[in-house]
C-alpha cells in the first residue's frame, strides 16, 4: 500500500504545474556582474582563509562556491570579501556583498532588527573552553576556581557568568581588549582557560599553540551558536537559491551522492535522484536556475560531508568531530527538507 501511495504521489507531482520563481534584484545584479560576491570571516581557519597565492578555502568558502555553481553552473564565479565582525552586516546591508558566510550566529534580534534573513544553518557551534592538558581538566564541571582570559562586554563574557553562576562555580576573569593579547596571555600561562566558540578554539590550538597536543578543547558547549548563511531581507528568490544550495549538499550526503559518483547517481532509475540532479525537470525552474543546479554543486564542490571533512574535520588540521553537525540519520542536527 505504501509503495502504491508513493507512486501515486510521484505521478501527481509530475502533472502539477510548477511555479517559476520571479527574478529578484539581487539575482539580477549577480547575473549582470557575472559573479557572486560573498562576505567571509577575515581570519577563520577551516571556514575562510586565503593562501599566499590568493586561493580561498574553508567551509564557508565552499558554501559560497555552491551558490555560484547553482546560479552560473561554475563554482569559481565568486569573489570573496574578508570582513571583520563589526563590518559584516553593514557590508551586506549596503550591497557591498550579496551573501555572508562569515560564521554569523543566528539570533532573534539580528533576524528582526538588521534587515537580513538567515538562510540555513551550516554549522552548529557553541561556546567552550581550551585548557592545558597538564591541568587535568576534562569537562566544564572541572573548571571551578579557574582564571579565564576573555574580552569584557561581550556575549562570551555573559555566557561565562551565566554558566558559572548557574552551576555555583567560582572563577576569575582576566580581561583583554584585544584578541591577540588575550591569546598570548593564555599560551604564556597567565590564565587557566581561554573561551570562545568551539570551532574558534580548535583553530586557535592548531594555529597558535607551541605544541597543539599539549592543549585540549573541552567537548561540552555552554551556549548555542548556530552559524548561518545571511542574505538581505526581502529578496526571497535569492534567499531560496542560497538556502537550497546548502540543502542540496546535505541531501546529497544523506543519499550517498558525492563529487566522485554523482554521474552514476544521475544515471540511476530513481525518481528522487533524477529530480534532484535535473534529469527530471522542475526543481531548477522552481528556483529560477538551471535544472542541473544541484548536480553542478555536488560535482564541483561536493556534498556537505565532503566539505566538512576537508575543511574542519578529519582531513583537515583542525580535526573537529562532527558532533551536532552529523546528519539527522546519524544522531546529529543536519537535516535538509525534501527536494521535491
């Protein structure tokens, strides 16, 4: 009975008219320019960094390339603009960039007050702690009485205060206005722990520790920091393309489609794969892009797991565990709505 219902649903979908997306001002501007302009974090190893030859790499970078692959069929048609935290939202609001993949946390006030929309969570992060292994600290509950290097007046400080007070733990703050000074103080042994987003701590350990193996990122997070792609509010069609480009990468991993086997997948007699990879038309028309949009993303950029592994996971210097960023089928939070 279930297979009969599924077949009937597929048949019904095939005869229903498909709405064609109306081009919005952002997409028109991107096409006229001939490239997507993507704002990324200025220095975020594993998420966005540039080598001495000018080549960008990182998880956020790959998501920008996915958007270019969907729009142009060419993942290289993207310009990267490095932005520090204070400049990222103004750059998007002013039109300097089309989209942000800048490790921006999705919050209510940002979503409602800045004239922007969050178009898909690509990394579930949280604030944590970096400690020297010699201290013997293995969980956040072991941190009672520690001294903490942090920047005053930040959400990072507020999260620390909330967590330690809630758990009736003592702590001492060593405040630093500059990140560089704070980081140096920690590695010089002037404080017991350094706190930041977990992804930032993994990058800090690799990039700045005299011997990374002497330091441990505690696994527990004390806050929710969902990092999301960001677009200007009101241009729904462009937001759809950005959002579904991410979803295509997640869906591809769920179905085992990779950059290496996507051609074989497209040749399979499987309704879902044929629809997703553009063999059966309709999805591209709904987004206002070529029917091969998802195929181009997977072929040129890869699925979500491929991008995670090479940039921040086991095949990268950071070696961050997938954790919450596992697929929902494997106990994680990464979940893509159906492409149908």
